[in-house]
C-alpha cells in the first residue's frame, strides 16, 4: 500500500477531493488525506481519473451541492457514486 496520498481533501465538510497523482486507474485503493487535520482514510476509485480532477467522497445525486475547500463550488448535473469522477460532465458552476 502506498504511503503517499493519491487524493487530497481540504476541509472536513468537503464532499469531493482532488487527485494528486498521474494516471490514477479505476479500482485503485487510494490513500486520502484531509489537510485540515492531517487525518486519512481509504477510498476505491470507480473510474480512471486524471490528476487535478475531483472524486466524490460520498454518493452525489443530480442537484446536490459540491463542497470543496469548505465552500460551495457548484452543483451536480448528473450523479456520481462514492469514488466516482466529478468533473464538467456531471458538475457545473452555479455562477451561470
């Protein structure tokens, strides 16, 4: 098992984290670190997810608010299961 995190979560209130490694493959048992308190947990990636893209920390449904950095960054326009890819195909800003 890796000791380097593959997914970072910034705030305990977040429902998404950010991939911090290249070429994360579906099925990877990720080490997730929360930078707010340096706690960690494990989560399985449900898809191949590029570096910098988000991962759902819990099941997210269409219409749910996406929380990153403890802030509302958008809404889900399609669902994502726990460990699933969250990006422009299923998450949109609320700005427009």
